[in-house]
C-alpha cells in the first residue's frame, strides 16, 4: 500500500545530517521481544519514552525500575548510548507519594493517562479524570510530564469521533485546572486535535506518528481489511492526515515525533480479533523524512525529530548526529520478534530514505 502525497522532493543521493532523534512514544514490550525491538531503535534514537502498558502494567516505581533494568540488559550493544525514559501507568489509585517517589529516581520522566479500555492493555486505566487529580497535582509540583491517550472509550461513541469527544470532555477541564502541568496529547490523529494544541496553552504539546502522517483510513479499509494498518487511534480521513502533515512540518515546537511503534506477533495481528498497533521502529526516522521531503520541508525535520520534544520534556539536547540519505531500500516481509515474528510497516515495499552507513 503506497503512502500518499509522494511528490519528487529532494534528488536521489541527497544527504541530511541531523541531531540524533528522540522518540517520545515507544513500545518495547517485555521478555526476549524487547531485544528484537531495540536492535532497530538504538540505530535511530538516543532516548525513547517507554510505554508502561505491559501485563501487569507499570504502576509503581518498583515496577518501572525493574522495566528500566530489563531494557538496559536487553540492549544489543552495551556500548551504545541509549537511554530509556520511563513512565508510570496512572490508575484511579495512584498516590501523590508514588509520583514523588518516581520523580526522585531521575529516570521516570512521565506518567501515562490511559482511559480505561481505550487501547492495548488499558483495562487498569483511569475511569474518571477527577480520580487522578491528587496525582496530577503532585506531578505539577515536581515537574513530571503527563502523557495522554486522548480518546474516550465509551461504546456509544463512534471510533472515528473519540478524539474530538475527549478534547471536549477531558482536555478542556484538564488544561483549565492544571496550567503549570506539562501535557502531551499523544499520537494525535485529527484536525480538531491539531487546532486544539496549536491554539492551546504553552504547557500543551502533541506527538505525531509516522503512519498517521503517511496514511489515511483507505489504507486500512479499501480492497479488504489490512490488519497491519489497524492502530489506535485509528487512521482517519485524508483531511485529517493533511492537517497532521501541516502541523508536523510547520516548525512549531508544539509538535514532535512519537512513533507509537507497537509490535505484535503476526499471529496476533492476522486474526479474527487482531491487536491494534503498527510497527515502525525499523524505519521510523526514514518515514518521517519521507513526509517532510514530500512537502519540501526537510529543513524543519531536525526540529520535529530532535529538538521540540526534548524542549517540552526539559531534557538536554542530544550531542550525537545521524545522517540520512535519499536512497531507496526494500523492507523485509517479516522481522524476528522474540520467539516469533512480526510484519513491519511497508513490508516488502520500499522506503525512500535510508540511514547512511
């Protein structure tokens, strides 16, 4: 399935050297599968926000510490400079004391708000915004970032409308009541979210995935169901994709990269009830480069990938560099994933940009 908006862009062989990027939304999974993911991640990113929706979820400082150690032990190269940025999974019972304890570790940078039932392994998530107000107040006090899966999960709300309803029901009171809390609306997918963040307060920002920039819902639905394009938030209309591209390539520091690369074994995706998630870790920054190249904005790619997110999170800018070259390559049809395998985005198809060797 070819991506949309494929204009000529830069000439073949063009090179672009940028600060090595960060990814502010990544799923590393657990067990031996983590090492499989890291083999792709460490080549492209210096730091990644590690999503906490495991089984069981990472709800305490102790669990986050164990997961941090697991990721570090799973690195394919012990000499590589990679830093996982850990995240607590917010529940109705998360206490201010737990937030303060997490902050003191130095490596737990955020807490994640999952509306209960909204996405993969979110059943332990928040059932009501007010129930986490004590934890949010503590986060505001200690300077911890709030990451939000910005969709309601009620069955009566159409899946294509859940982001817009969330803005009305949750984001509006949240930004009103917590004006010093740094907030990230993760993987935004609609023009409504773009406008809300663009016109919102300075403490509000958003991450955008490569697949939401490159594909609309036709990729998932036209010509038969394509399970490897199924993700949450679900791909939307072309008008929304174009709004996301405009936001990402605008140069605004309110928008930055969060891949939401979410690996699942092939058998879990190709089933009667397939898991939500698109795997992009194998080509993430190359796919972002395609998007920016398509609209003639390569000069703004470094800000989106390497500067805006670290600024919002209060992190120092990376010093290492990476060079991209406009050289097409074909994505393998499958990659190893622990003891199984997975199908990546663009499996068997080409990606226009490569990382220079």
